[in-house]
């Protein structure tokens, strides 16, 4: 009987409340009697496992992990592969000297910031987002290091595994982009503070069948746990399509496509305008500036106030004198005894003039808890000086106490603002997602009408490229991946691996990719190793020789494999090229 598979790449999405409800996965599994049979050691054909979903709890747990369920052959991990990779580093770069470079940005930990990268990706860092190993909030400047991984060559060079293990079954992850983030202060790594989240906007590309080009792709977010050697599901990936490759269409499809893209672009512009309106509807609180413990230098000065009394018969002039006296008394009360120094940025400041002129009046304006503008007045002349108080001893202690109070109030105000904005933005995105869904359904219906009328539909299995932005929140530093488990549209053969001189490759790590999926599979080479590949796509396999060269089994050779064969000898072509750079790898593996 022909196998009938029902692959569901886009299952109904759980709400955040549903996810939170089932966070205790182990307790949830304990309630569900799931039995997984072990296949025979040498079956005549692959053993088939079926899991029937009778319990709502099991379904919820599966969705929680980002799975899709289908009745199909589940490929259990081979024990030989498990033992082989268990003895190797979990992240195992094949070329230790070739790694993606980090981009470094400095951020004021007290204030946070927004950092945009060359390809359009962004990191949005909140204020007070970092702590040290003792749990103390980090202050001052912190260096954030960030790098991205986009395609199978990136994944291969990084040595980051793309397998997802759950309940004794290994799934392959297809990536929509991966990032690594960490931060340091004075050469020491820091951590993300509890309750803080770094917003990531990762610009990347994905390939989708042209028949699905109207559908918004759905991916999940996973965090790599290097201690447990596994990917951990962390929620849904919020994807927005920025650009897409134009598929091949006939004339009538072209008209429908253009209209659809115009409607989607208009909705996107409306959504962005309203998101900006929401963002500006609540004023962002101003972060206080941390006082600096000072020391006196040659540029420091002190306000000195004379007791000379000036009396004039002119009432208007006398009023001005009285106002000046009141201002001086106020300055004396607050600032007498405080030492000051000019701030670094002082376009109007003239040191000699400031010291040689007897100033009749002064005004001081507080910009924040550290910076002031001092206006010195003498007749019709004036001079503005940006100044900072020199805080010593008890003055510094009082300033720090005031700063801590202000910063606590600032964090509370900021959290309240972010919560209000997040709620409004989520509601807006949900509304526009529903509007886009309506347009997608209308588009698909129009295409269906054309096909039903007998139109020659050109774009059937063509793969098109979409430029996207993945939006998610990183709660810890490390490696984050926007992925989805992919179904095994597979042919399976028992492999043997040799070079052109019939020398065997045993005990190597082999890598396998197909052109339609953005992932890289890995397995342990040995006689009889199971090689699973996609019969409906171009495939390529390679390994790294002991001489640090690549041995390749190219796509044209894969196409020659008889789909009915159970055993196959892969004759690998050793590329006589020393691997020194990422470009060397890309030239060999390009397809």
C-alpha cells in the first residue's frame, strides 16, 4: 500500500498563555502514557512508528516544543552516531582557524541603546540590562559582541549542530537565521539581568516554494543549551517579509500577483505608521546620569559671594539689584563650598576671561543630576560654561544616594511604559496579521479560479527567495536560532564511503545538505551508515579529510542514485585545495 503522509509545517500557533500554562514539560509528560517502540536491530525495511494523539495535554506539549505532528516514518537517531558525537565537543568547528568575526558595539549599561548593523539587523538593549557573576547590576560601558549565521556554509564552519533531540527522536532544524550574542566589561563576561530582554531584529533570507509565496512563513525560536547539548524551544518567531524574489508567472497570474503585493505593502506601511504613533504616544523617561567621584585640578573653582550692599534711588534698578541678591543668596545656600570644573564640551568658555572678570550675577541651570549650565553675567556681557560639580566625601555619598533613588524610579517608569507599549503593539500586530491573512486567502482564491479555468500555471515547484526580518527577545546570552523542524522527504540507503583510489573513509563526520532547505545534516561515516536525502532536491555531501581537505560527493552524482537501491558506495572526490579561509570553503561547496 502506498504511504500517505500528512505533513503540517504550519500548525495552529499557541498563545503565550498556553505556553506558560505548560512550562513544566516533565510533569506534563508524566500524565501521558506515550510508548515508543524500539525498531529491530536489522529490519528488512525501516520500522514504522505511529503516535496517535488522544490527549489534549500531549498535543499541547508537542506544540510547546515547536513540533508538527504527522503519520509518517520517524527516523530514530542511530546509536553509533549518538555515541560518536557524544565523545566530541558539542560545538565542533571543522576548521579551528576559520570563524565568523564578531561585530563589537559599546553600550552605556545605565541607559541601554539601539544598535544597527550593516545588513539592517538591530539589537535593542534596555537600561540596566547587565549583571555580574554575583548578581550585581553592571554600570558604565559594556562591549556587546554579535555575529550572525545565515546559510549551510555558516552552520558547517561554526560547528553548531542543527539537530533537535526530543523524546528519543532526532529532528532536523531548518534555519531562518542564527545569532550569537555576549557582552563583556573589562574583559569579563557579564550576564543579562533577570527580567531584562534584548530585542533582536535579525535580517536574513529564506527559500519558499512559489506555490506558498503568499503565506507568511512560520518559524520558532530556539536557544542552544551547551550544558544539556540540546536546543530549547523559546517561543514563536515574529517574521516580516521585507522583499521577495519575483516568481515566474503567466500574464494573468502577474496581474493577480501585482495587486496582492500592493495590498500587502499598503498594510505594512499602515502598520509601521501606527507602530510609530504608539511609540511616540508615551514619553520615554530620562535616565539619570551616575555621579563621578572627582578630584580637584587647576581648572577647578568655587563660587565666592561678596557681602557688598548696593543701594540706588532708581526703583527699577533697585528691583534688579534685589533680584540679583536673592539669586546670589540662593546660590550661596545650595552651592557654597562646592568645587566645580568646566565640562569637556564648552564652546563659549574662555578660561582667562572667566578668571579676570568680576561677575555681577550668575545663573545656574541643572541639565541632569550631573551636568549644569552656568551663566556668568557682568553688565551686558555674559558667558555660558558647562560645568560639573566635583563630588568628594559626603557630597559624593549624597549624590550616589540620590542617583540610586532616581534610577529606581526611572526603571519603574520605563518598565511601565514598555508594558503599555508592548500590549498596544501586540494588539496592533495581531490585527494586521489578520488583515494580511484575509489578503492571502483572497489571493489564493483568485489563483485557484485561474487554474480551474485551465490556465497554464507556470510557478509550481519553483523556489523563490524572501528577505525577512526575524523579531524575538533574547533573555540570556548565547546562540539563538530561528528554526522549524522539517519533514523527512527521504530516500534512505546504506552507505559506504571511499575515495577514487578505494581508500575507505571510516570514522569521519560527513555533512549533507539539500538546495531547498537551509540546514546541514551530519552523521558518522562507516560501512552501513544510513544516508537519508531528499529525492526532490539537489543534494551534496562532503567530509573533512585528515589532511584538512574537503572530500565531495556532488549533486550530479546524487542524481544518479537509483531510488530503489538499498546499498550504495559514495565515491568522494578529494579537492586538492588547502582550506585557509571561508571563501575557500564557499568556492568548493557552492551549488
